[in-house]
């Protein structure tokens, strides 16, 4: 749990605040309020949250990342975007700004991992991205639709479009604010882990297809994402044990946003006792939600749903013609590992003993992308013999993206 411990320790130091004056972004400059007039990626509000000293970041920075290069100013940013139905919405995110910017300021868009509580939104409780910001990157962390300013929505969990829309619009809002401060945006990177890995690949796919000269990527790297949702779902449903939160989160989200799915009662054994779908309303913690649900898959999903899902996917993998159910079709439609060609260096990372997001998802994504582009590489991390296997939360690949980005900048 070293990675989680590092993130929590950064949260602890952030709750105290500091008075040192930053040298990069103006803390008091406000953004004029605007109406939702159809423009996307327009900053509507910028709020200074706090400053973290370089010395404090250094004390908690993992040794493998070297030394902190600067302190960090944190800003909550609200900006215009669209929701899953294409309607205008104000969304939010966190901007982490080095207190000493460079002339050609490198930027990372970091897509964060799974959260369920409103209070854990990045713009409320910053965790992921602080290490990257301490190393000189300006880091943009979207809250995602369903958190922060848009918390009245159910988060559309692993539905590709909102991650793409809100991510692109945060890049636009971040660049807008940088230009107001006379900061020249430099190389642009995308990264993420777990849900954030999926969201990062979705964002890279959208940017690639968009072809906007104002949003040009330098490189992208992400880890342990369920990029191939059908393969990930198959491995989770076929397993004897699973973390119940992720599978139920997908089912609740898809049932909310896609009309032709079976009821939760037809897919899950006891959704009422587990307080679904209300458990994902942003008021309950991760532990509260999983504490009510079994980890045995046979006690989590109904026998008919499980057996039918496994049978159809296995037939599909054999190359047979299969009539997929609506849920399975949506998993295929929202998988992000195919249907595009990476145009910049792209690196996938996955620990082979990950049980939360099985490595099969990383393998299939790498096979698909490397078949169409020689810019794709894969860091497939084996556990060390004689030691505890690397898990989803202890995988050392979590910080691989920023280490790789730093090497790219040094060239």
C-alpha cells in the first residue's frame, strides 16, 4: 500500500495550508462569470486553494522520482463542457501549478482513479498529481462528470464519451488560464491509472481523432485500465472472487444511462439490500459500499446473467457468430483500445498479478494498438519471486508515466 500511503500523506500536509507567495500563477486574479452560451472549455471560475512548500513535497516524494523541483499552488477550476446527452454543463477540476514555471511549461492531464464520495473529488481533496507537479509539470485533473460542480449527476462510470469531452475541455480551459498569466503551454502529456488509465486512453483516442492543432499531444502513458471492457468484464465475472464495487458500479452506471438494459434485480442478486443504485449518490464511502456486498461472484450476480455472459463471450473468442445482449454491446462500444491509431509515443503499464483489473485488458490493448502503430510500448511488470505479489494498489508502475515523461523532456 505504499502508493496509497504516499497519496494520503500528501493530503495530510495540504489540510494545513501555507503563506508563501507563488511565483507562477496569480492567486487573486479572478475569472469573469459567464453563462453557458455553447462555448466549451471556457473557464468560468478559478479559486486558489492552498500552497504546498517544496520542502514538504520532498519529504514525501518517492525516492525513485528524485528530488522535488518546486512548490505547488492548487487551484479549483470550473469550466464549460457538455454532459453525456450533449447538454451544456459546468464541470470542475484541479489545476496544480508549480510555483516556478518554465518558459515552455510542460503539462500533464491526469485522469484519476475510481472514487465514490463527493468529498474525494480532486478539486475537493487533491491526491493524484501532486508528485508530478512537484517535478515541474503543470497538472490538470478533471473531477469527471458526477463529481465537483456536476455532482448532481450519477458518474457515468467507464462510459467513454464524458471522459473525452470533459478532458478536452479542461485542456482548453487550462491553456486559456495559462495564456492569461503569459505562460506558454509546452509539451502536453496524458496519464492515468485504473479508471484513470481507461479515461486517459479514451482521452488520447478522442484527441487523436479530433486533430485540433491547438491540442497536440507529446506522449501518453497509462496503467491498469479496463480498456477492453468486454475482456475485463469476462475475467471479473468468471473469477470466483472479486472486488464487488467495480462490477456493481458499471452495472448501476450503464442501467442509468442506457435504456434497454435489464433491471438491476435481473443482474444482481440483492441490489435492494446493497442499497443500489443509491449507494453511488456520492454520500457513502468506498468501505461502506463494499462492506454490504459479498466478494464471491456467485453471490453477487445472478446465475442466469453470469452463465449467459460467460457463454457468449467464450463463443465470441472462439470466432463463432454470437448475438450479444445490450449490456455486452455497450461494453464493446465503450472499449477504447481499438478503432484508432496512436500518433505519438504511447506506453501501457500493468502488473501481471493485478486481480482488480486483470492484465488481460492490458495485453489485449497492447496487441490491438501495437498492430497498427510502432509507437506503442508495454511495461508488463512481474512480481518479485519470494515476495508478496504486486496488487492493483501496490504496483510500482503507478509512477512509470511521469518518469518516462521526464526522460522524453531530457532528450
